[in-house]
C-alpha cells in the first residue's frame, strides 16, 4: 500500500470537518472513510482495516480517548488526534493512551498532511531496522553505536536508551511519563527533572546547536519527539 493509496478513516461528528478533510485527503490521493461516533469508528476499524485514523476527541457517545484505548487492545493502526482541546493534560492523556500524534483545531492543511505522511511512513516501516538514520544522526541498534556525520558519539547507557527509544519512534511524540517508564521504570514516572537533565546532556553530544535542537525536539508540556527521517 503506497501512501497515496492509503485508506484513512476520519472520525468527527462535525459534518463540515468531515467534508473538508474528505476533499483535502482525496485531492492528495488518499481513500477516505468517515464515522460520526466512537462506536461506529470502532466497527469500521475492525471491518475495514484502514491504514490510518484521524480522530476527534469530542464524540457524541464515547470520548476519543476511549476509542484509542479500545483500539490499542488489538490494533496498531496509526491514530492522529485532531481536536479543539488544547490543554496539555488532554494531549498527554491521548498520547499515553496510544495516539501517534496530536494536532489542535484550527489546523494548517500542510501541517496535517505532513503529520499523516510521517505516521504512514512509520507504520509501513514498523519492522525495526538495525540502523536508524535521521539526518546526520545514525543509531546502530545492533552495535549500540551512535554517530553524527560519521563521527562516533560517546553516550552513557541511560542517554543511549533514551535516544534509541526516541529513534525507534521517530516522528512520534513520546510523553514524559512514557519515556520515564520505559527507561527508568514505573517508580520514576513522576520525576520529570531526571529526564530533563539527561535530555540536556544528550543534546550537548548530538545536536549541532543544543539551544536549537534538530533531532530531539521538545513538545512543550507533553514530551519529546525525534525528528522524522527525511
């Protein structure tokens, strides 16, 4: 399935949004399905097996986070949230529940299409490659080797674990709690300062300009994202 032929399920109870997204996505070569409720969305995800879901959180029957949680019980289909809710807590909750990305309304068409392309690329390449490359940064998972522009970078075990986790999910926002849980364990979920210190040290080693990071990007109040491969 090429990106341009991908089937995208749009879940939103606003007719105008569904129509706009349908026309926009079809103009860019995607096939579009739509749903107006959470239960209908779950049925279509199961029966039609779309390649990606664009999901509003404010649905008339189920909260969008419930749709994400129930979908993640059995499916890894990429889910991009598109919601008017712009509070950090809403973003964190959706991402921790298994959403791949989160955009707030109003949104830019070009940004939405770019986020969808990233999610589809990541899904198509979900089988992990031994070397993950993002620009001049390369993470060799098999050899636990990190290079920038071909030069070896010496990382602590913790810094490497953070970088590997982000690289394996390049283009996807990982929340603070998720990274802390995966790298340090559940007892550190409420210790974000530990993560900030390690991210700062990591950036000094891999970023050309740590004050303007290119690889490890901050999502304010939510978490971090590894830039997607070009």
